[in-house]
C-alpha cells in the first residue's frame, strides 16, 4: 500500500462510503445490523479524523499557510462529525432519533469527503512534493495502531477539544 498521505486518506474515505451505503441499504427492521454498521462507521471515522487532526492538518498548515482557511474549515467539519459520533456511541438503535442522526452524519461526512477530494487534495498535492506526502502518510500509518477507535475514548475527546481551540 502506498504511503502517500492523500492515497491513505482516500482509502479511508472509500471504506467509510462503503459503510454508509451498507447502512442506507439495510432495512428498517434491522436495528441490530444497523447498530453493527454504525459501530464500524464510528471506528473508521474516529481513527481517520484523529490521523488528520494529529498529522495531516498541522503539517499542511505549517507547509502551506495559504491553505489555512481550508484546514480551519476541515477542523470545524470534523467537530460536527465528532459530536454526532459521540452522541451515536451513547445511543441505542431503538432511539427514535438514531437513524436520523446517522443520516445527518452521512450527509455531513459525505460533504466533507467530496470537498477534500475535489478541492483540497489537489491543492495539497500541487503544493507538497511526493516525498513530503509519502512522509506524512508514513507517519499517519505509524500512528494508526495507537489512534482511538471510539469517539468516547480520552484521545478522541482530546482531539475534539483540540480542534475547537485550533
């Protein structure tokens, strides 16, 4: 697998979008199955946003200051997703708001992914060299095993709080 940071993040995006489709195609009565899929979504998003917040975004801010506004918007989009993920992690799939909250999470994250892939990643690729992107990606992959896997873990909560004060 490539260590190019953008390739690494796009692979995460593919996984999350596949889980979104799986959730959306699950029938109304399949609450247990939906809860399992949401658990996977929360895990993937928690790890992914942690890696972006800890490595990708700070590096881009440092190396490409012209993209600072884009990074700040991404932090805010992560914050919205973090709040929804935290709430979903503490909810029962029987809650009447559960499916609606998942739908809002899917819409918000899909918007974020589309913006990153269509607008932000091309700017980053243009501004950073191949070696820099590979170095950033390698550091993200190195950090991945230590990343929080649920939105209620202290590292994930710290990430959400740090994003609010960045």
